[in-house]
C-alpha cells in the first residue's frame, strides 16, 4: 500500500470526506480540550457545527468523535471523559437524559455496506464505564436501560466454519441486538449477536448471553440461563434497606 493509499484509507475511516474530516477535527481541536463546566458550555454551543444536538447536551473534555455528522444527541445527554463515538455510516442516536460514562466505546464502524448498522439508545439510560457497544448489525436499546462497567454488546460475529481458511477470510454475520426497556446488565456481562432481551430482565455480572431473554427474567452463567422470574409480591430478605432517588 502506497503512502497516498494509506492516507486515503485512514481518512475514509474517520469522516465522510477529507473536507469534512478537516472541519470536524478543527472544531474538536479548538474546543475539545477545555476542562470544567466552562468547556461543557462552550461545546454545547460549538459542537452543533459538527453533530446534531437537540436541546443542551453536556460533553466533557477528551471525548472522541468520528463521523460526527452521523451523531444525534437529545436534550440532557451526558458524555463523560474518554468516551469514543464512531458513527460510520448509519449513525449513533442517544435519547434524552442518557448518560455515557468514562471510557465507554460506541462503535458502528460499518465499511461492508451492512444494511442495519447503527446504535440507538433510548431515554434515561446509562452506559457504564468502559462498556463497549458494536453496532454493525444494529443495536436498539430502550428506555431506562442500565449497563454496569465493562459490559459488551456485540452485534457482529466472525464466521469460522471452514478449517482450511483463516477466519478473517470467511466474513462476518451481523444479525443485530435488541434490548427492551428497564433492563439491567451486570458488570462484565456480554450480549452476543442476534439476541433480544425482554423488558424488565436482569443479566447477572459476568454472564454471556447467547439466546433471547424473556421479559422480567434474571439470567446468569456462561452461557446465560434463567435462574429467577421477577414477580410481584415476591418475599424479600427481612430488614432489607432500600434507597430511592429524591
């Protein structure tokens, strides 16, 4: 690969064109480093020049954005330091009052013309620290979904059916992942391609989910299996103390 070809390949992975790359990088370089609430306020104004922002979104310093024109942030979105959004090509959409915490990676990275790629997250959700969402097959996340730190939601998988060829030559599958409202994913949980998690379900820490999860069901293990159904009026531990938001 020549130097020119290498530069062209790099730019094609960063923005929709070289002019757009220069424009987005200029805005990020000018305003992306400014710390504290001052920087958040400045970015709330000037980042509108490179991404779609409905209302006011809070973006900390040190957030990386690629294909920023394909990113849509609703009112009250918060992007913590170290967050990385790569929105090529069908985009990332984050609903109102959703928090994306430190070190999280939301990565569409579709350069194979996959038809359903993209990441869409509903309102009042939380993406935990260092979580990874890969959206080549499309990831749909509902409202009030919480992912704990180090969770992985991977809507892509490698094919390795032929022992005579390297897996990198056999292509990928990208079926997509759907997570309905009010789901909680425990720390280190992994959600594999092709899975739907029903409303109100809980995935235990460290579980690897390879099959659909029914609504209001707790799953655990590798691979994950149902261990409990969440039912109204179920007895609880005596003297349990519960705290609520004010």
